[in-house]
């Protein structure tokens, strides 16, 4: 036989090698079968680590994978000795043998030492043989590597191990890359789902806030009633339906009287509470009929379908009756009244703006005539414009000084002498005619013009006082001061800087309303004290209509009390009023106050007041408020 004869040992080694090969092929096949269908990345790492360990007989096998940040790598899989402790650890990219493999993109094993220069070889020599690390190169990206540490049989990893592991790595890299892509997709899907849920939540929130916004834009948040804009819509719809169906309806505007004063003296919170209570009472009365809305402030509108003149007026009075029982807010009892204007469709207008304007005028006339309810009267409608233009006209009147002061004498009952007159504002509107002071004072207060107006009244009164003093006539003038002005901190500054006040202060009297006593007490005491220091005397106007008691007045520097004309005018006929007048006079005297009775219209009232000990009378019986020339003539006639 030619060639070298086989030794027994060779045959045995060949057989061993063949076995090895078969085992390796089987292991590779098993691995690919397992990871080919495995999509869980962590599981793939685990299988790869275990099979690779078997393949190269390593004590420990680790799978370092580059992190997304490209600055670190993390051991994502491992098998064998201490692997559990290492898996999950992260290292900087340039650290150790891994760093070398990343940099060179080629495998590390003992054989690499031959390629290194002396310095590097010395550096790596010690661990070179105990480590084998082959790169994991995906189709697109460099993924990381497979590292075997220490051979089980204490030898070094050899070229065969290198070749086997490299082959193994090149094949599993694809599976790892796939599983990584699946994981990324999975994460993206989870993220998308999360976003979708977030989006749905945001959408829900958005539609909720839209609904809230819609509510806020259509309803009054305080009372829950439709607001002006929703009312306008419904009103417009109602008109078109009523037009086609030939139906009639009534429009009511309800405006509270002196509500601003309630707000100012009791505070806005209590004012709001009252508005809520009013809305509740109205709704209870309406019992689902009509459309009630709050137009703003103290103004309500009500649309009552299918009503004639008679029924709508009856409803209006019933609404007023709903306010008769006093309101109780935090233990304070408050009386509220209102004025209602009524107009009818189609009789008084066929469109929204005409009807609103006419109802507004009816309300205006209810207020000025103190009638409670007033139906629009075309015959009495001289104005071509609504109340809105009043503000502009009033501003002009104030600037042009076309407002006037009328004077009404106050007579001392004991000696029938006139020592004082009350100055009352008068406004002759070029188109509307006479506008009652209750109305225009209200507008002045609401538009912030009241301070300017009051300054004008005070200065006009002072001029008049100075004029009379030259004529040796000692006459005082009483000026009405609204709460808003008195409580304005600038007012005292204004007064204290008025030159003429030093001389004329003692001829001036301020009539302040009783409701003022619900304002901040300390500040009120201070203000009234400073007013008194200027020589100006103080009088409580309209006593009996407000919320204060004589006991509260005791400590304040007030010298006079005016019983409201509503009690005085009826005291001849109404025994209750007579009792009120009598007891007020007695109590006021006990407190050292002098008493004025307003609204004295008859001799009988005058006699009665004298008997009751009233000090001063004021009313039509003596004189109506008159212009200055008439007052002077009146004084001359009475030999004053
Ligand atoms: P007031 O201060 O209580 O004024 C008395 C009111 O009673 C005046 O009404 C007067 O004309 C009226 N009056 C007087 N005697 C009689 C009478 O015998 N019978 C009847 N039925 N009424 C009588 P007027 O002038 O309409 O003023 C109404 C209110 O407007 C005043 O009530 C006052 O609160 C307010 N006011 C008038 N001028 C001013 C002003 O310059 N400033 C302020 N802040 N308010 C003013
Ligand atoms: Mg007065
Ligand atoms: Mg009065």
C-alpha cells in the first residue's frame, strides 16, 4: 500500500473529530431551529449563550450588545459560571477586549497577539488566551459580540473555536437582528398604543372643555339661567315661529331696584346669593313656563308664550309678589323689589330689537313712576332711542353743565322757620323731557360719573351759600351723597382741599343713606368723623327703608334723621305707619337726634307730626323742590 500507514491513534483521533463535527452540526441545527422561530429577544440571547457555550466549551459565555446610545454596551445574555451576576451590567464602549473588538470589527483570540505591536501584546498577553470574542454583525448594523471566557478543560481557545464561533455568530446575528427589530416594533406598537390612549383621553378632555365652554358662553354661571346671547337666539327663534303660527307672546324685563346699593353695602358675595335666590323663586313660580334668562347684573328677561295683555300683566305682578318675602343672607334680612317692563308681540314690535327697546322703555317708566309694572305705551314713547344713549347724553349734560339743582325747604315745626333746604338734582333731557333723579343717579353710579356729579353739586351749593352769606341770609344746604362717593377714599381728599369749606362747611349738610351703615364700620367712622371736622353736619336719609337700626347709629357723629316719605305720606290713613313714625321720633330723640319728616303733603300730617314732637317737616305742603329763583321768592314771601 502506498503512502503513510494509518496508526491506530490517528484513526481514533479522526473518529473523535468526526464525532465532534457531528455534535457541532447537530448543535448548530438545533440552535437555528430554536431561535429561528423565537421572537422574544431575551430568550434568543439566552439560547445563543447556552449553545455557544456548549460549542466552544467555555466556563462562561456572555453576549455584549451595543446600546442605543452607542456609548456603552450591556451584557444581554449569558450562561455558565457567574453569568447571572454579569448579565445586565453595562460598560463604556472602549472598555477591555470588547472595546478592542468594536474598534477593529474583528474577532479576538489568542492568535491576534501575533498581529499586535510589542506594547499592545504585553498589555493583552495575560488574558489573551482565556478569552474569545467574535463580533455579531447584522445585515445593517454592528450588533455586539459573543464572548467565551476560560475554556472548561483549562486550555486556550484555539483557531477551531474561533472558526466555529465565527460561523455560529454569523448565522445567529440574523436571528438576533430580527428579534431586535421585532422588539423595536413591539415597543413602537406599545408606544403608539400609549399615544393613542393618551390621544383618546385628550380628545375626551377636549370635548368636555368644549362642552363647558359652550355652557359658559350660553348660560349664566351664577344662576344657571340662559345668558343674554342664548336668550337672544331663543327669542329670535320664538319670533319666527310665532310669526308663522300667528301666535302672540309677552316679553318682560325685570330690573331690581337699588341692587347696586345692596351689592355695595352687603358685599358682592351676598349680592350674588340674592340673585341666585331670586332666580330660584322666579323659576319655582314659572314652573317650566316661559324662557327666563339673566341678561346681566340685576336684569332678567322673561318670554311668556301665548299671552294677552291682561294675563301678562297679571304674571308680572305675580313675579313681583315672589320678591315680597324678605331674603335672608347670613342672618341679614334684606328686602328686594323690582321694576318690570312688559311689551307684547306683535302689538308692540315684530322684531327682536324693537321689542327689546320698547320693553326697556316700559321698564324705565315702571322704575321712574315707582309703579312696579308698566306695559309699553306707544303714546308715551317720545324717545327714538333706548336707555343706552342716556349715558352719552348724561355725560354731555355733565360737561355742558346743563344739569340743574332744585331746592326744597325744610321747615322747623316749632317756629315755622326755614333754616335749611335740600338740593335735588334735575335733568331736563332734550328729547325725553324730565328724567327723575332716581334714574339718572343710578346711571351716574353705574358709569362711574357720580363723583364728578357730586363735586358739581357740592361746589354749586357752596357758591349759593356764599352768595346768601353776603346777603346776610343764614341758610344751610343739604346735599345727597351716594354711598359710592362717600366710601371712595379720594372723596375726603377732595373735600379737605376745597378752599371754601373752612368758611362754609358749617352751612353744609350731607344726607347719607341708611344702608351705608352696613359698610366697613371702622372706615365709615373715620370718614364720618373727618366730615364732621370740616363742620359739615350729617343726616340719615330715607330712614326706615334700609337695614340698619337706631342702635347702630348711636356711636356715629350723626345729628339728624329723616323718616322716609313712604311712612309719612300714609300716616294719616295707616295706623301702622303712624306707629312707625311715632316710635322713630321717640327713639331718635332719646339718642339726641333731631327728626325730619319727608313727604309732608297735608295739614293733617303736619299737625300730627307737631303733636308727636317731630322737629322739621319737608314736603309738597310747604313747597315742592323748585329752581333757585322760585326758592328766593318763596323765602321773601315768607319774610325770611
Ligand atoms: P331724597 O333725598 O329722599 O329726596 C326727597 C325726595 O322726595 C325728592 O324726590 C323730593 O322731590 C321728594 N319729595 C319731597 N317732598 C315730597 C312730598 O311731599 N311728596 C312726595 N311724593 N315726594 C316728595 P326727587 O327729587 O325725585 O329725588 C329722589 C331721590 O333721588 C332723592 O331722594 C335722592 O335719593 C336722589 N337724589 C336727588 N338728587 C340727588 C343728588 O344730587 N345726589 C344724589 N346722590 N341723590 C340725589
Ligand atoms: Mg335726600
Ligand atoms: Mg329721602
